[in-house]
C-alpha cells in the first residue's frame, strides 16, 4: 500500500518527471504480473513434473538378481554417503529371457551367489528403486518453486532493463536538452 500512496502523491508533485511516473507504474505492473504468473507457473510445473516422474517409472518391476562377486565397500558408495550398501556385479533374467549383468548397489557384505532384489524396466534394463508418490510430489514442488522464482527473476530483470535502457536514456536526453537551454544563461556564453 505504501507504494500506491507514494505513486498517488507523486502524480501531483511538480518535480516528478513523466519517466518517474512511468517507472512507478512499471513497478506496479511487474508486481501484478509476478503475483499472477509466478504461482501459475509454479503450480503448473509442479503438477506436471510430479506426474511425469511417476509415469516414467511405470512398468518398472522388482526382480531377483544373483551376485556374481562379493559386495564390499567401494569409493563410489562411500563418497555417495551410502555406507550400508556397496556396489557389486549382479546377473538377472530380462523379460525377453536374455541374461543381463550390471553393477548394482546391494547390502554390504553380501557374498557371491546370494540373491538380491533389483528393479528393472520393461526392456530389462537395471533401474534405481522407484520413488514413492510423496517423493515425486516433493520433487515436483521443488521444480515448481524454481519455476516461480524464475518467472520472478525474468520479470524483475525485464523491468530493470526497461528502466536502465529505455527510461534512463530518455532521462539523459531530456537532461541534455534542458542543459542546452540553461547552460548559456549560467555561463554567459551565447551561441
């Protein structure tokens, strides 16, 4: 409300330039657009991302794999902060009955020949454990918050560009015209 009061008072101030009023209205317009567009962009992206994450993992299923080597700590697992799991080579049968092998995270200390559960997609490729609906919603909300912040940054940046490029150039030209009128009288130089 303070900006509105200042804007209203500025309208009747003889020292306020038209560019000052334009800048104030540009600020009001930017705030109005941010209020309307940021929540819309955030909500739209949040819902779409969460739903897409869940759609992408449809068809994944849990299958049994056999370890082909002992599971021991590796630099990768420790660096990832996952101290209860280690990388090991596992073998499983894909839906097309072909035998596949790949590295997977399994419980530490599991011996070669033991079975473990892994997740695969419809093509039999190894996947990470699917996320829950709550996890997908949280990631969607995070993406939505980033989208809303991005809209705000674009609008504020656009306002800044308009003020600095357009309005400040106009102000500089107006200042030069006014100085060209006043300068000869102040310096007593007449052209």
